[in-house]
């Protein structure tokens, strides 16, 4: 009896503890079943498209995404819970509420970003590399995916913001190849509208000017915007673009085909293939025109050269050789000298003939006078004979004087002829010197040619 009373209180305490644990277990199990049931219902609604997009939806979505990427679904669920909590905090802030009270942000609330970079390639290569969107994830750090719909000009991109990923849809509103691209975008956690222009500074230098308007939405985006984290990220991505162009694209520019369609008011008016075909035709026509112009210039240059050569040949035919001119001058001088000598000889002969004629006439006159005197009177023969002797002596003296004068004139003419001959020899020597100088100049000109 004593043993039974002693064991009673211990057994009762043990039984009460077991009952408490059983009750707690049942309660925990019931609570877990309720939560699992609620989660199952939310997942079912999400699969059926009836989800409200609350915290459960985010948890399930992140868990499913992590599972698809080969990661732990628990990590995805935790990430979804964190995002859901941030959204609730954001919705609770004054003026930041959700639902029907949320308003689109004003343009003045956007983060303004303006920057430019210079790349050492032609403007066409820079434009092609910029519009090769599928290569962006290869050299940009925070761009994980970029796909372009050629028919509509819509760019779907997936970006990484801290530890989170954001999707964004950008619609190109206006595009002119090698000039500008303007787009508008939308996204769950903000969007970026912008414009980029391309300016040709030189044949191998292009300036790219970027203007962006970033509208942050969500807790992480708003906090990052406080110290302009997105601004620095965009500037860094532009530097990555320049690095890629200068290190890779410049070596193989043909690999960056780009998207060269023309877009106006959000509609593609000319496709990429049409623009490329027209540009190729224009380039071929330009090359053909340039080739024709070069051929015409070459033909004109050849014609000018032929005309110049022909003109020089005509001048050489018309102008006699200087040596021939000198020889002709010498022959002319000699002929002139010979003519002068002949004229001098003829003058001497003429003077002698005149003197002999005068002497004959004088003799005839004397004879005539004698005959007349003999006929008229034979009275004074001695006087006549004396007169005749005087007259003959006088005529002889006159003849001697005329001969002396003619000899003096002949000597003077001979002296003048010698002086002229000396002058002609000097002129001939000068002509020979000039001919030699001209020959030397002609040889030098021929050597230079």
C-alpha cells in the first residue's frame, strides 16, 4: 500500500506531460495542415490564373524559378518572402500605396542620365554593334538576356539588380540607321525611356550620345536611386560597350550585322533586309561611279599628255636646230662677203673701163681736133703739136689720178670688208657659244625628264 501511494504522484506528472505534448503536437499539426492547405489553394489559383499576386504568389513564383534554374526551392521561397515584405512596406508608405490609388510617376520624378562615349570605328560599325542586342549579355555585366522581335521592333530584356532580376519590355518608337534610336519601355519595378544618337566625327571616329529617363519603382530601386546607383551602372555599361568595340568589333566589324530597319511612330516601315539591300545597291552604284570618274580622269590625263607631246614635236619641227642656224648664218655671212668682194671687183673693173673709155674719148677728141685743125689751117703745126702734147700729158695725169683714187677707194672698201668679216666672225663665235649653251640646257632638260 505504501509503495502504491509513493509512485502515484510521479505517474500522474508523467501522464500530464505526455498529454501536454500530445496536445501541442496535435495543434502544430493542425496549424501546419492549414498552412499547407492555404498554400496549395494559392498555388492552384496561380496555376489557374486566378491569383491575386500577393505574398504567396511571389513565394511560389520565386521557388519555381529557383527550381527551374537548378537551385534550392527554399532559397527561392525565402527570396519571394523578402520581396513580398518589401512590397508591403512600400505600399504602406504615404503616397506610395498600391491598388487603385497608385499613379504613374511624373517625368520630373525620373532620374535623368546623359553621357557620351567616343569609339574609334565608322558610324555604321558603331550603330551595327549597338543594335546587335543578342550580344549584350556577352560584354555587359548586368544584362542577362536581350531578345529583339524584328517584325515589331520590341526588345525584351532581363536585367539583374543587386540579387534580384527584373524584366523589361522596350518598344522602339523611332529609328534611322546610323543616326538615332528612340524607345519607350515598361516593367514591374520601373522602366527606362531613352534615346541614343550617333555622330560621325571622322571617317574612323564616332560619338555616341545617350539620354535616359529612369523611373524607379519598388523598395530596392528607390533605395538604390538615393545614391544614384543606376546612374553609375549605366555609365559602367557604356564603358563596357566601348571596350568591346575597341577590342573586338574593330577587328571583325562584319560580325556585327545589327538591326538596320527604319521605324516611325512605333511601326517598322522598312525591314532590315530591305534597308541592307538598298544600301548595298547604293554602295555598288557609288563604286561604279567612282570607277567611271577615275577612268575619265585617266583618259583626260592621257589625252593632255598626248597633246603636249604633239605640241612639243611640232615646235621641234618648226624651229630648226641651233647648229643648223649657226651654219646657215656662217654661209650667209660668207655669201655676203663673197657678194661684197664681187661687187668690189665689179666696181674696180667698171672704174677701169670708165677710165679707158675716157682715155679713148680723149684720144678721139684729140684726133678730131687735129683733123679739124689740119683741115682748117696748116699754118701753126708746131703750136698744135705742142698743144696736143700738152693735152696728152694732161689726160695721162688725169688717168693716173683717177687710177690712184680708185685704188684708194678699193683699199678702203677692202678694209671695211675685213672689218665686217671680223664682226661676222665674232657674231658667229657668239652664235656658236649660244648654240652650245642651248645644247647644254636641252641635255639638262632631257636628263630631268
